[in-house]
C-alpha cells in the first residue's frame, strides 16, 4: 500500500511524505504507482523549478519514499499552497477508486 501523509500547520500545508508501493500491479507495470509518482514529481517540479521555492526533497529508493518539506516562507505561497492542495485532492480521489492500495492522511 502507498501511504501519503500531508503535514500541516494551521491552514498551511508544510509538506508531504509518500511511501511504499501500492501493490495494485506488478512492480514496474503498476498503473496506480505510476499515477502517484507522476503527480508527486509534477508537484515537486512545479514548487521548486517553476515557483523557485527551495523546498527540501529527500528520496529513499530502498523504501520507495519521497519527502518534500517547504521552507518557513515562500515567495509564491498562494501558488505553492494551491499546488499542494491540488495534489492532495487528486490523491484523495485516487484513494476513493483504490482504497485497498492507497491511504492519504493529513497530520
């Protein structure tokens, strides 16, 4: 199962951690893992490359984990928050379709 945790402080999303393989399909051909990975990568690229935010990103391939942590303040805070909210919304919708393979939490 893939587990995605969104970290918040008040109304602000401060980052997320995505870990594990969904187990929906064979590793390397798992469409759910591919959808999650693609959305997470798009979010990270938008926040860091497009918005210029210096979010800390850690990848651990051995545990299939990616963690993104925002700095205390962002120049494009509204866009960054909209991007993270979009990721959360997308993953919650995927969870509704694949509840045995994806868990999304707000912590």
